[in-house]
C-alpha cells in the first residue's frame, strides 16, 4: 500500500466534500466543504498543498448501469482542472453509493442527513477515500481507478 496523505473529493453541483487520510492511509476523516463556483478548484488544490497530499481521489458518479451522465462529466472536468494545480496524482474512482452510504451512516448515528448538508458532503468524501484505501490495500488501485493525465507542456 502506498504511503502519504491522500485526499478525496465528492464533487456536487452546489458543494464539494473533502476528506483526508493520515500519512499511513489507515484512517479517513472529514476536512472541509467547499462551495462550487469561482475558485473551487484552487481551494481544493490549496487544501491538498496544506496537507502535502500525494494522491487525490475524485469520486466519479456513474449511473447504476455503469454509464456516465452529466454529473460524471462534471467530476471529470473538475479532476482535469485539479491535476494541473497539484503535485500529487489525481485519480477518478467509482462513487455510485457514497452519498447513500454516508446518509445511512448518519441516520444510524441519529443525525438527520438533510439538516447536515455540508457534513453529508464531507461524509461522502470519507466513504470515497475509505473505498480507495481498501482498493489500494488489496493491490487493485490501478485496475479500479483512472489516473487523470496532466496536459503539461512539451516545449
């Protein structure tokens, strides 16, 4: 399993949930909720820099059929912009059930997920990161995630 702080990002249309791991990638915890709009990619990049993140996982919200829709295209676009601003790798990872899993966990803990919208985005990012760390621990990271390439400059 790789070492170094990992971040995960749950890209929504209104908010972006951010979670981080410890340097040994044993635990994931909520970090912040960033409002969508001007400067959102830069803010997530700043969080990555503050935490010296070596990897960022962006949730890719596929439909149950596996097809990608507008939300997936939005997440891909966010990841493509983010990779140009950070030092670490950026990978897309399937997150079909992250928000539902986070909502269920909050309900089980006696919290109303609808009243905790900013927290639910962070909780969904935690679910995404825990999934990524489990996949990595099992040696399947390259098979399950998609690395986002840098456009770079060949000059």
